[in-house]
C-alpha cells in the first residue's frame, strides 16, 4: 500500500485539519530524507559521471580520428588509463568511479588495437584479455561498480568463445556438446566466484552476483531450448535442466540465498519445463487434440508459475526470520 494514500485515508477517517494532517505526516516520516540517501546519491552520481566520461572520451577520439594519428590515439588511451589508476590509488573516496573509467579504457584500448592492426584474433580473445587485465583492478577496488561490468565482460567472452568453437555459427549439434558443457561450467564458476561465499576475498556484492546469475541463466536456457528441438541433442537439454535445478537448490540454501537470483533461475527452469512439456504434447497432436494440448499446456504453465512464486515467498519469509533471529 502507498504510504501517502494511507495517510490521506487516515486523515479523512478522523477528520483531521491541515495542522493535524501535517503532524501525522511528520510522525510517519513522510517528509524525512530517504535512509542512506546522503551516502548513495554522491556515489551514484560519481559512477554515472565516470561511465559518461569514458563514453565521451571514446567519442572524442572518434571525432578527432584523423587529427591525432596512430601514436597519439594509443598515447591518449594509455595516459588516460594510467591517470585513472593513479587517481584511484591516491583518492580512496573516488576509487570506484575512477576504477570503472580505467576498466572501460582497457576495453577501448583493445578495441582500437584490434581495429588498427587487424591481428586476426577472435573477439572472445580480446574479451578474455580484457577480463584478465581488469581482474587485478576489480580485486583492488573491491566494489560492485567494477565487478558488475567485469561479470558482463566475462559472460560476453564465454558466449563469443562458444560462437567461435561452433564454426562461427550459433549451432547446437552433437559434436558441440563438450563446448556447451565447458561454457556452462565456466559461467557457473563465475557465478560462484561472485557469490557471498567469496565476498571476503573479492569484495563483490549482490549486483555482481545478480548480473552473473541472470546472464548464466539466459545462456543455459537459450542453448538448452535450441537442443530441445534437435532429436540428437536431448542430452544437452537434460544437462541444462539438471544444472538449473542444481543452481536453484544452491540458491535456496541459507548461505547462498538471494531472492533476485533465485527468481531468475526459477524463471529459466519454468521456461525449460514448459517447452519440454509442449514438445511432448504437440508431437502427435492433430485436430481437436491440438486444442486440448494447448489448454493443458496453459494450465500447466499457470500452475508451475504459481507453485514457483509460492516457494519463493516461503523461502523469503524463512530467510527473513533467520536473519531476524541472528540480529
């Protein structure tokens, strides 16, 4: 319920005048500053400024492409990276935004290097090197401001690695089973590394893990769905189901519980199960059987979604009670 509307209803119910309504709003804390706004607002503005500043520098280099020359562009990008790293070292309060700008500069430097020299390297190799060079930076800054884009970089590199090793086609064939198994394992390992289990060493937070879980769920779900409609790749679909179910069980545990991540995995699991049921129902459906199959699939989807939401709510309440008991 909206707090402001509830206060209006309460004031109308007790026929409060303007002074009484204002007093009621003060008691409810309606005019108070949101909690921790003074802490998060300047940090959020600084991160946004760093991201826009990095983007602006890339656009400036593109606009002065012919004027700067090859060595001028390289020198500018390298100098920018060095300045951001030194600034992050000597200015702890601005460490996260400056570190983000340095991480983006690494990507810009590699993009320009690949465009200038045409090395013939696959794009996934550039993302892999970008992730490797950005890892010490993220470990030093210890903030989701860096871990979140770093997780995006790693997942993009994994997807491009799959694309390169499936003959540069998004194919799902029996000979590619080991490729998807390796890619999924790497994505799951990334998610575990960014979870609360290793927060003491990495400094990563909830948003880095949520990003990794969402991208990993998307990766596994789409690949498993492609395998579902290939008779020879049913094993990959089963592997996807098994991994998603295992991830759901892990995220439901007290140590790894995270409602956003668990909801994303639950949605992916729902999609895989419903598509699998749809394939079974429509495999031999003809005439009136088609309508019945469609009705049964809709009922099953609604029931599965309702069951998933019920389980999520129950787990969320249980986790809240456990946290309250610890406090």
